[in-house]
C-alpha cells in the first residue's frame, strides 16, 4: 500500500509538473539575465582590489557565463515549447473531435493527419525531457569553477604566482579525465556515476544515444558562445599589463572615461573624469588603482636597472604613469588616494592645469610602465604600454 501511494503521488506530480516548470523557468530567467553583469563586476573587483591576475579572473567569468548561458538556452526553449503546448491543449479542449475530414477541401481529405493529442503528448515529453538536460552540462562546469575558486583563494591568501596554481589546476583536470580511462575500477568513476549529473547524463545517453548526447552537449556550448561573448565584452580593458584594443584606442568610448556617460555604472578600467565639457582652470583626473600593479613596485625597480626602457625609479603608484596633455608631458602637483565616484572604486586623484589651453577639443593620453608576472616560462619582464588610455575633452 505504501509503495502504491508513492507511485500514485509520483504519477500525479508528473502529470502536473508543467505548473512549477513554467513558474521556475520564468523566475529563473529574470535572474539569469541580471547575474552576468554582477559576475562581470565581481571579476573586476577581484582584479582591481584584490590583485587577481587577468587569466584566472577571466576563467571564472567565462565558466560562470557558460553555465548561465546553457540555462538561458534551455529555459527560453522550454518556455517557448510550453507556450506551444498550451496552444495544443486549448485546441484539444475546444475541438475534442479533432479533424473532420468531410469538412475539408477535397484535395486535403486524402491526407492522413495526426490528432492534436499526438502533438500534445510529444510536446509534453519533450518539455519534460528538456528540463533536466542543462543539469548534466552545468553541474560539471560548476564543480570545476568551484575548485578553481578554491585554488585562487589559496593563491591570493599566500600571494603565490598564478602559474603554480594554474599548473596544479591543469594537472588535476588531466588526472581527473585520464585516471578513469586507465583504471577499470576507479573511485573517481564511481563518484561521478553516482552523482546527479552523472545519472542524468547516463539516462540521456542510454535513451537518446551516446553520440547524439555528446554532439548535443558540444552543440549546446557552441550555441552559448554569443551569450558568452556578450557577457565578457569589454573585460580585456581591465588587463592592466596590456594596451587597449586599437579600435577602442582610436575610437574611445565616452562611457569608459566620463562619469556622466557611464549609465551602467561599471567600474572604470584605466582613467576617468566627471564630465567631457570642462569649465575652469583644472581637469579632475582619476587613475584606476590595481592592487597587483601597486605591489609590483619593487620588482619593477629591480628590472629597471637592467632593462632598456627609459623610466625613472618607481617611488609610488603614480610613477608608473606618464600623462600627456596634447602630447605635452605634464604632472599634477599632488596625487591623493580616494574612493571615487559612483562606482566607489579606489583611485589616485589629481588635478591637471588647463588654464593655458584655448577653448575647444583637447586630448589626455596615458602611458604606463607595467610588470608582466611569470607564467609558464615567460613573463617577469617590464613593458612600456604607449596605448594604455586616452580620451578627448572640451574646454569651454
């Protein structure tokens, strides 16, 4: 009797599963379209405030973007299919007799039509099947991301070189993939097989075909690429050790340099000022602070003595920059540390004298001396970045 009750409850739950499915899909999608911008900001904070390097920060952003994009595709597809399912359900209720061939045009009477219940049941099966599919793809990626976050936490706490963490991460992933193939009885294989994602993957493979499931998973990641590109757009600007893209340098985005145009309130990557039009004798200028760049001062000075780059000794963070006003090298009288603007990020603040400038359009350009950390046999070197940042302002 107890077993029969459980079966009855399960059958009732399966028949009415569409209600929670639609509610969950709608609510989840509302959050999923907001989360990427928060993850973008979180990754930038890790780089600027906590000294995380570009590669691990970008890996975190990309991995989470893959997970979110996979769920976006499935949930949108599920809602569309449920919409069609609701239409077929309404047709089935409104026309219980289905197709009455005698009332069709003569050329259509010879066609063998499926009853609406056929498509209704097909859609019900597809919707139910589709709803669990993202779990088999997202959970493994999420597990890898969490493992990477743990390694990054250790890397930040103990101030390690990222190459050490990266090597450990890659060896772990390779071992995780190879060991189950070499050993017939493996604890890793048993652990994965008994997990939720492993069970779901086995169900889909055994019912839909193993190669179809593999091809489907790969196609899913390919379909997610446009979402991933959109979620990571502009993130390369936060790589302090690199020039900005040529197109961005030649056509600077006002939203990235002026607070009045930063409607999305994203953190500034290089430098910024409150407004594009300036009336007065000084231009208020903010230089974005990167914790790892600031902590690399000693390494920079050690390399300057043997490097061919002509640069004065680094005494403070501001000494890593050269500021040009209309191609004339200038300097503010004083730079102070502030938590600036509506982004609330740490920055160096200075005032650039512009009283001598005529009215019209003028350019501020920033060059930077940067340190490349060691990574897989490269790095531990200085680079002079001449296209680090630039914008044009208008003096009234």
